[in-house]
C-alpha cells in the first residue's frame, strides 16, 4: 500500500512540476540537464541550447540535432553542410558514406578523425537532404560561432560550396574556391575543398579531376600547417 501511495505522490509531483508549467518533453529534459551540467562547460551548454532550439522549422522533422564532434583541442576544424540520414539517426556528423570518404581524405595527409573537430553549417537534417536554405544557415550561425569559440581552431577546412560560402562570405563556385586559401579577420586560415560526397556522386573523368583537386587542397592545408609549425 505504501508503495502505491508513494508512486502516486511522485506522479503528482512530476505532473505539477512539468505539465502545469506547460513544458514539453524537450524543454523538460533540457531543464534537468541544465541543472546537471557543470558550470563553465561550454560544450555541454551548447548541446543543451541546440536541443532547445526552435529558431527554424527543421527541429520538427529531425530525429536528432547534430552538434559537432571530435577533438575540442584540435587545430583543425572541418565544416560540412548539414546532417544526412545516418547522421540524423545517430546524432553525429559525417558517419555515413560521405564520412568514410572524409576519413580517407584526412588519411591522405596523415590525419585521423581524432585529430580534428568536425561539424556542419546546419545542425538539423534538411528534409530530403535539400540544399541548406538561408534561414536555416542564419538560425544555426550562433551554434557554429560558439563551436569556433570553444575549439579555437587555427585552420578550417570547408567541405563544399555551402560551407565555403558561409565561412568566407563569398559567392564563388567550388572550382573558384579550390586551390586557394584565405585568412579570416581573427587569423584563422581557411582552405576550401570539395565536399567528400562529390566523390560518391561523380563518375569517370570528372570524379578524377575532383579527386586531384581535393588532393591538392589537402596538400595545401598540410603545407600551411608546416609553414606555421602546426
Ligand atoms: N554531409 C554533410 O555535409 N555533413 C554530414 O554530417 C554528413 C554528410
């Protein structure tokens, strides 16, 4: 009898706490996480804030919001476009086929995934993997900025034209971006290259040209890192 009474009291307290405050499940979890998160742990706070984000409509259709992942002390940050189906399911960036290609690209210049921090311009999977829209990019900008503040990379490798355009604020094509490097006002060196999925989509000679351009961009990144002693 005591057990039933206790369970009833707990249930009532729970309902009073959450439902009477008109909180939904996400807010409820976030609020409790907030209490548990260590003060000053900016990355944990960022995850919590992302979980709560409703700045655009994408939150309505995702399974998981995908925050960046990897080495938060890395000198290099990789920035892609937006999560795909695999990333949406697992909540981690670049874990599908494009992610495998990305791992190979890193290996080409002797880097492992643990050596870098990997994120996306847009943190929620767009429906049908649509191209990122301006409103989604703007909504997510705060999270990307905060990731940069946390990781403080010296180098950024942008993957594909969307990420390159967002980071460099230039409306160039990937063909125009590739082969060059840029210095942001805050001193970060940006090397734009093709998105790894282009190696999955393209065929024949076109794919071979892209592969060579990616190889050159990666060598450029490596040589810039060497010039600056990492
Ligand atoms: N493509 C991206 O741009 N990001 C991912 O996380 C996966 C695929």
